[in-house]
C-alpha cells in the first residue's frame, strides 16, 4: 500500500489516544483502554484527488482508482456557494450495505464585516425575541413544551421496555430512535438560526446575545425537581440555540457580541427604573413612568442599549451612534406591541420575509 496510509493511520490512532486520555483525566472514560469499533480511513492529499464533481481518485496498491459517487443533496449547496474541498477526506466501508462512504470536508474563508448596527436577541423558554430597527418580533418556539413532551414520552418508553426486556435491550433503543428527538430539536434550532442570521447579514448588523451563566435555564426549571430532567432542559434549550446561532453566524461572517444579562427584563430602558410584573404576567408596568412593557421586548431594548454602551464583552462603541437611544425609544410606537410569529409560520420560512409585518399581522387576525 502507499506509505501515506500508514502515516494517516498513525495520525488517526494518536488523535483517538489523545482524546481517550483527555476523557480519562475527566473521569469520563468507561474502559481501561481505548476501544475502536468504527473504522474509517483518513486520506491525505497524497492518497486522493478530486476528479470532476462526482468522482474522486484514490491511491491504491494498483495505482490510482477512480470512484464515482452519489452526492448528498447538501454537497451541491456547498459547491454552488463557492466552498472549497479540503486536502483531507475520509472513507468508510459500510459492509452491511456494501457501500463505500466518502466524507468530504468543505472549507471557506469568511471575513467578518464591521457592523452597521445591532440585532439584539433574547432567548426565552417559549419564544425568541429580536428587535429589528426598533420593531420587536417574537418567534414562538414552545421549547418548554417540546422538551418536556419528549422527556415524558421517552420515560414512558423506557419504563415499558425495561420491564419487558431489561434495561439494555435493542428493541428499546430502536423505539427511542423512532422518536427522532435530537433531529427534530436540531431542525428547529437551525431554522431559527437561519432566520436570525439572515436578518443580521442583510442589514450588516452584529448579533447581540446575552452571556449565559452556568444555569441559564434557571427560571424555567426551578419548578422541576427531577435532576435529570433539569439537566436535559438546560442542555436542550438556551445554550443550544445560542450555539447554533453562533455557528450559522460564522458561516456568514456575522459578528456576534455578548452582553451581561443582569436586569435585562427588570429595568425600564427609558426611566432606568424597575418594572413591576404582577404574578407571572409577561406585561409589566414601569414604576416611574407608568407605561406598560412586554417583558421580552424590554429585554431586547436593554440588550441593545448594553451593546451600544459597549459594556458587552468586546462590544465596540461607535462614536456618534452612542446614546440617543432613549430618544429612539420615545419615538417608537412599536415598542409595546411586539409582532408575534407562530411556529407554524416561521418553520416554513428560509428567512424573514420582506413584508413580514403586514402578512403576519393579517394572518394572525385571520
Ligand atoms: Zn419607564
């Protein structure tokens, strides 16, 4: 075989060993020694070459061998958007289906632009609020319902099959897989991230997120006593959504800024006075000015102000743009009535439609 196979095999083995040692140090390794169950072959630039768009050449003991492949639909997206193939690739023999699976790696250089403005995002239990040029939009997510729903369904399956077949049965795993929980949650996150990042990209704005502490879902989970469930909710919700937004932003070169989450929904951005919410209501009253505020809208304005004042982690504070924000607030009537967009609607969007305001309101009225 060409000697580079030995080389890449050694590289592969040492990466695996390194990650095993790291896990062991953290006490996360289950076994004494690393065990390899899935084998794939790494090919460096001496072992493979692209050959047109739907085949590659692979170096073998008999010389170059041409392998035609059937691309995944995602492949054309990357090709058409100008991504380049990396030098390395990976192949795997799928014995059961008698297939050769080729993993191609795409790379693209993206330059972050200088933001012309900010798009503040507030991630809540059941919606994502964003403030586009003074108009608040609430994308309904029903994350709480989704996470809890899956949790209970999963537990029901577990109980049923554990009783019948024991804790480690194959049939249980199959039933759990059928829920497609991970994929469905991921799907929602990608759709949200896509809409948000595209708004920011079109306006050449920076996305402003709240810096999450160690327990970001505290409010949502404080009623839940079950430890495992709390953990899952924490995992599934806020951080996951923020991470997906970040990743999508990287793809488009959209800068992401973080601000301190302290008091974002509690202080009136106009009067700098506390807002009081009566028993669990999402509408509160400013204790100084007496005006009404929607909780998520306040949060967005405060996140924006924090970004403008530059007290985020690395937020720039552009001169001149700085602090007429309060006047901006007074001038805007839209502050108090956010545009609510139900999930059934945005889930079918690729980006926020241009005429979204009128269409959404009309449809919601209907
Ligand atoms: Zn006020």
